[in-house]
C-alpha cells in the first residue's frame, strides 16, 4: 500500500512539473512551486527527487519520451535511413510552428539570454540540451548499428543536428511566407545527407 502511495506522489510531481514546463518552457521548476501544484509535501517531492536537477532531468526525459513516442520510425528499415532521420527531426520540430514558435523563443530568450546567467539557469539549460542530444544520439546510434551512418563521433553528429533543428525552429519564429516549409525540408535533408551514407 505504501509503495502505491509513493508511486502516486511521484506521478503527481511529474505531471505537475510537465504541466508547468508546457505552460512555460523556461520554467526553473522551483521545488516549492512544483510541490504546491502537485499537492504533495516538500519532503515527499525530495524523497523522489533529491535535487532540483534530478527533478528537471526526470521531467525532460518524460516530455521527450512522450513527444518522441513515434521513435519506432527509426527502426523501420523499409524506409530509407535518410527519410527516417528527417521524420525524427520533424517530430522535434512538430510542436513549434508560427506563433507558437515565436512565443517559445521569446520565453527562451527571456529565461536564458536576456538575464545575467546564474548557475541555476546554466544547469537548467544544460539539462534541456542534454536531453535533446540524448534523443538524437539514440537515433544516430540505431543508424550506426545498421551501417547506414557515416563514420564519426555520434555525440558531435547529434550536436550538429541539434544546431540545425534550433536554426530551423528560429526561422519558424521569424516572419516568413509559406515557402519556408519547402526550404525547411531542403535544409533538413541537406543536414541528414551529411551524416547518412548515400545509397548507390
């Protein structure tokens, strides 16, 4: 019975924190605010997540796992490797388009660029980047294991793709006409073709 209660309180914390990140991607997830929203005590939250970083890492893992639950596409060898990888990158970009992209980048700017950086903001930003890179490393490792990825450091390749996706999402936030979708597709394929072996 106690174990069930523990699982419930952990789930409540994760749900509350995910909602807070959904409302404000730059949220620092203060332990007090998350505990209050989840309706659990600070002690209960600390039992599951001893540090703020542990909480943020768990929340980001949960969000990325849900957002990229369609990762099965990377395993579908009936689809060319380059197309699978582009589809995975599109999953990352899917939540941000038009006004939502603009609002998202304004929040990122206000949280991580405009203010003087603190250790707390550095840690929060590093956690976000690390989780995104981890997901891309997973996709690239799958392609590497099947022999369709060019030789190289998977971590560096993931950082490269992450930079491309960030650039594309910033372009989505800027005023543009509909042709941006066509150029975005070309950019994603150009980036992927630098990493995936060409099929003769």
